[in-house]
């Protein structure tokens, strides 16, 4: 998720937020934060594609609200291991993206297609990031 957050922030030009929370968690758990964007996606020049990426990141805060409950039961806190899930889940990002989407003219098929392509690209990128994180040959996290 840290890898995706870094790449998301690079692609959308958003200020680093999720990546900083995740870096804090990794550090608190004795894991090495990733130093830089992994695949270095080019910054998105298309605002609609960026909205698609933002839909995916903001939507993941819904899962974070759910996951943080289980992570707290394991003893993690905002200071130790659960900062990302706590702050991401409590953020206004999802409401903000929904608000922006509600203003989109749904008859504008070209615009919708650009947003959907952006969201699909972001989901594909999430999958690639998670696959790399799960690869035992990839030991870049271990301190
Ligand atoms: C980076 C992308 C995303 C990741 C890594 C992610 C991950 C997860 C995970 C791990 C769960 C918990 C599944 C479980 O254990 O049952 C979850 C739940 C959920 N996710 Fe996602 N998700 C992402 C994007 C999204 C998006 C885009 C949406 C909606 C627009 C979304 C909506 C939800 C909802 C509604 C839940 C269930 C929450 C509940 O049961 O209370 N997620 N997600």
C-alpha cells in the first residue's frame, strides 16, 4: 500500500499524506519504508484520469474504516502500526470525491470513459504493487 500511495501521489500531484502515514507505520513495525515511487508513473495530465485514480484511493478509505477495527484488536494504535488505517479511514476524501463526481454530467460519455480508464489503471496498479509486496524474492522492506 505504501508503494501504491507513493505512486498515487506522484501520478496525481497530490501532497504526500497517505504515504507519510504508511511510512510511519512501517517504521513503527520495524519495516523499511520504500524510499521512492516504484514504477514512477508519469504525472497525469488529464484531470478526469486523475479523478479515476482518486476514486480508487479515496474508496480504499471505506475498507480502512473496517480494517482498523481488527488491527486495533491486534494492539495497534495510531502511534504503532495503525496510523494509515486510522487517518485514512477518518478522512473526508471519499465524501469529497463523491461530491466532485455528483457534479459530472453523466451524458458526457467521453469524460466518463476517461475517468473509468483512470480508475481501471489505478486498480491495475494496486494489483501490481500488492503482487510485488507479496513476492518473497522482494526483500526491500526488511531492515
Ligand atoms: C487501493 C485500493 C483498495 C484496497 C487496497 C482495498 C482494500 C480493502 C480491504 C482489504 C478490505 C477488507 C476486506 C475484508 O477483509 O473483508 C476492503 C473493504 C472494503 N472496501 Fe476496499 N480497497 C480498495 C479500494 C476500494 C474502493 C475504490 C472502494 C469503493 C469505491 C472500496 C470499498 C470498500 C468497502 C465498502 C469495503 C467493506 C467495508 C465494510 O465491510 O465495512 N474499496 N477494501
